[in-house]
C-alpha cells in the first residue's frame, strides 16, 4: 500500500473517490464539511503538478425516482457541488455530465496538470451500487492513480469504492489524507486506547447499536446510553416509561446486553431522569421525571439534571472517549440541553488530555451546532462506516486498498 503523502503526482492523473453526498436545499449546499474535508487531498495532487478527476455519489437517484415519478436526474446532479468546489479552490472545476460517457473520457484525457474534473453522480448507474466489475473498469480508465478518500462510503462494496482498486497496481492505489486520518482516529480508539475508556452511545434505536455495544464490551470500561434507545432498557427492567420511544421486540436484547456487561465488568450507565414532554413538538409542555416513573401520556425527549451530572463525572474522568449518538432531540431547543452538556464534558476531558472521537451524523451535527467541532480530538465524516468499523467488520473500501 502506497502512502499518499509520499507519492509524487507530477504529471499524473489522480482518480479520487470522494464523498460529496452533502445536504443541498433549493440548489444550495447547507453543510460543506465533506467537501472541505477533501480539499487537502485535492490540493496535494495539484501542488505536486498533477491533475484530479473526482467521482462521488449523491443521494439515491434510481430508488427515489422509482418512488416519486416527478423527480428527474437533474434533482440529483452534482452540478451545485462543482460550482461550490470552484469557489473553494479559487479555480474553475470542469464538470462532466456523466461519469463514463465519451464526454467524461474526453474531458479526463484533456486535463492538464493543475486542473480538476468532477464527474456526474455515480449512482445514475445501478452498476455502481451493485459493485459491477465492467462499470468499475470503465471508471478506472479515467485516471493513472486511484485514491480512495471517501470514508463515508468505505463500508459499501460499490464499484467506485471497492471493486475499482483491482484495476490499479498496488503502488498506484492508496488512501487520501482524509481516509488516512479517519482510519488513524478509529484505530487510536479501538487499538491504542488508554483507560478509562468511555463510549457514549445515543440515538433512537437499540437495534441500530446492538453490534457496536457488544463489540465495545471488550474495549470500554464504561458505556453511557442516552437518547430514545435508553427507554427500551428501562422498560426491560419493568419501569414505567409513558409514551417514550421503545422497541418492544428488543426488550430481551437490552436485558442480555446488561447481563453481558456485568459479566465482563463493564459499567453501563443509564440516565436516571429525563426532560419529558406531552407531545413530540417544539412547543410541547415539559416537565422532568425519574426514568422509572414517567407518567402516562408523557415521553422522554432529553436526559435530565441528575443524568447530566452523573454522565459528566464519568466523561471528565476518561482518557479515551467515543461518542456516537445524541442524548435527546437536540434539534428542538427545549430538548438540546443534555446533548450540549455532554459535548461540553467531552471538550473538558479533551482539554485534560483525553482522546475524543465523535462520529455518526447526529453527533457530528451536534458538535457543529454548538461550536465544539474544533475542541475535540477528531470528528469523523463517516456515519455508517464508523459504526461498522466499531462493530468489528472489515470495510470493503479499506480492504480493497490494503490487498
């Protein structure tokens, strides 16, 4: 495997798989984090005297167009990204209306050192998600060197992320700077962690986090559980949770996880209390309640004062922290206090020398919203990919480069 920073791209055409699947509303990008994260990789190639061919997906055009006939390919175009990237780089980014057409081939061939080409959405072709070998080979013809810098899609065995690497010799396939930093951060937590190691797991469903919790039982000293998934654990213990979110088909799973943790000497911390609401809405009436006795007709939408105090004590004493998932419905102002308090505790621990990794879309959105993204050790761009890494799975996009 070639190290990206050691490679000289002079007069080379780098075919870079990026993850530009950014939120776009009314034709405008609302969060360009994934684009700005790829800039160091792009600039390194250009500074060396090479040229860049970028490929990415955006959304799920084929599936969404089948469901909603009023949608067209234009609704999934990467054109707004090309425009935004041009502004970020301070130079024109050429755009190809397709990713494997004659137009794309000719534009890639015509690239001169210092120039950038962005291909149209890879998922216009069903072959991309199917991992089609012929499609991958066509894409491979557009560059001399393959660089995978899309950690957000590393868990997908797609044509452009996993299959394409085989068409490049080992010295001409590599991770980009973003991918390298993502892998380094994940491995720091899973293989080079210092104790106490606290995993903060939040979000709505236990079912989404079963595997990551089970895998962390062999690593973490403490696991904090918050968000909607906590109420499944409480109901499993016979508590009254009102109308709080609960997966009734996962009650046995929750009980089993608590037993496994106890057997392995891992402390699972559940929130003692909640901020409760009489409806799921920004203007709901609110109160607080012990999580064993939430009144009928009320639901927990954030962790409460006692839970915050307890969780902060655990977090600030930690040396390694993994945070995946919010503590409540932080998008609503009334229910953001718990998530914000946990973010502050992670920042405090980081200031005291802890290594903190924040990953997962909602957790990243939270630290960005509260202005703490630059105050933790690392913020991952990968949601599903990071989860699967911590579940102990081999990620196809990583394995393809390392073969």
